[in-house]
C-alpha cells in the first residue's frame, strides 16, 4: 500500500475517533445533568453538532 493510502486511512480513523468521542461526551453530559441545566446543555449540543458538521465538511472537501 502506498503512503498516500496509509495517510488517508489513518486520517479517517482519527476523524472517526474524534466524532465518536464527542458524541459520547455530549450524550453522557445530557444523561447525567440535572433538569435545571437543560437549556445550557441544549445550546452545547447545538454548538457541538455545528462543529461536527464543519469538521465533516472540511474532511470530505479535503479528501474528496
């Protein structure tokens, strides 16, 4: 396998790890939060989703 292919696979795995980690962190924060913190958590979820969309868009644009 050539170096470019190896780099692409490693980069894709790194992006997948970051995405999975951020989703796990977000959902654990939602699950273990109290009811009075709900609006702040929802805005955090929206910000996280927006950041993930930007990261995915950059990754697809860069490698596509």
